[in-house]
């Protein structure tokens, strides 16, 4: 343990240094346990096989007398063995009898880099923007931010010394699943990532994005931002305009039958309305989701919290002029 603890060199971040030392110590303890103790699950399985063989041999031995063979004891042993066979192992880690799939993660990483991130990629820039819904600069910015904030996105080696998935593979898997709504195992053949691993990185990516970019992008417009929107729209010929309000209907496939009348609008399917406000730079500074689909574009504003702060006098103080009249709100 002392050798494993001191084998990790110092780093600039004390928390990262402590995490690396604990990981090195845990791996050293695991290697010591495998060498001197062995696999506990395998030993239990061997012991059960020995017990079952003893039980079978005892039942097959006709010469055994009542003193040599206790039927009740053998029945209890057989019951314990049956209960152990019916017991399901917890998911996670290597399990006895579980199939191993060699997914070739390195080849998948090289193929992803060759297709999109090389100096002369297979697919041009417009293909990347259409499939990733963003530019390459924004993609690399997201990769750098999430890797610095969450250590699970770093490329590390497993217990066998093999390199794991790269940061590009992890972020690409999360973006594909979230943007296209595909199943978690749909990207296995392309990115060499199992279903459970994909789901794990999608959850970690969503949490990390909220923690990193939430204070800047997931907030309401403040006074400075509101004044900038007013000046920007005034220069474009729309004085007093903050943004464009738009509503769209999202289909609710699993809507309960009892709620169909409330959430069904002009179509036959139940929908939920998404309300958003954005400027011409596609900065979405307001979003509200959950209004029943039976509402139209007029009465949907009655349920929206968009003007609630304005009506309660809690909006940021701004001054603008429209139609020759000066307005002061705050």
C-alpha cells in the first residue's frame, strides 16, 4: 500500500492528486487479493459443485445405512444449493459465465477521428454540422469543459491495462442518443460502446452540462442582457422587442387515456406544448414545457410564466421607447 500510495506523482490540483492516489491503492489491493485470496465467487461455485457431487454420490450409494446417511441433512443441503442457483447476481463488473465481447475501442476511435476530426476528414464540415447539430469548435469546447469538470470523461486504462473510450467517443455517444433519440445499443457497432456504458455517459453528460453551462445559459435574462436585446432589436427596426415567442407541439405517445381529451388538439394525437423565446443569435432565454396540447397560441400565454414576473413587478428594470412613448418596467 505504501508503494502504491507513493507511486503517484504530485499534481497541481490536490483533489485530483488524492483521487489518483486512492485509485492506485485500490488497484494494488485488488491485485494482492487476486494473488493471495483468489476469486471468491469461483471458490463458492467450486464448493457448491463439490457439495452437489457428494449429494449425488450419496443418493446413488445403495449400501449406505441409516446411520451413514441422514436424509434430512442432505435435503437441507440440496435446498440451500437450489436457493443459491436461483439467486441473481447484481449487475456490474465481471460475472462468472458472462460473455466477453472484444469491441475494439481503439479502432472505433481511429475511425471516428478519420471521419470527422482529421486534417482531411472523410466527411466535410457541413456533414459534421448536420449530424452533430453544432460546429467543430463548439464540440471541442464542450469536450474540454466536461473533461475538466468530470473525471469520468478522461480516457483511462482498465484493470487489464487496455485503454478505454476516448473523450470524443463518450461525448459523441451522448450527443447522438440525446439529439436523435436512438436506443442506447444503436451506437454499439459504430462507437464500440455497450448499452450500459452509453446510458452511464448520457447521464453523466447531462449532469455535467448543467453544472458547467447552467449558470450562464440556463437562466432568465438579467437587466444587462435585456438592455442588449432591446438595443439589438431596435437597430433592426423593432423597438421595444425582446424576442420572438414560438410554440410547438410535441407528440406524447404514452399519454394516459383519461388525459387524451385535455392534451389532444387539432390532430388525433395527444401533444404537449413547448414555448420558447429566442433572439436572432438563437440564444434561448426562456423555455416552458408542459402546457396541454388543447390550448391554442392565444390562451397558452395565460398558463405561461413568461409574463408572471412582469405582472408581479419582479422583472429587471429596463427603459425603452415604442410608438413615441417611453416605458419603464422593473
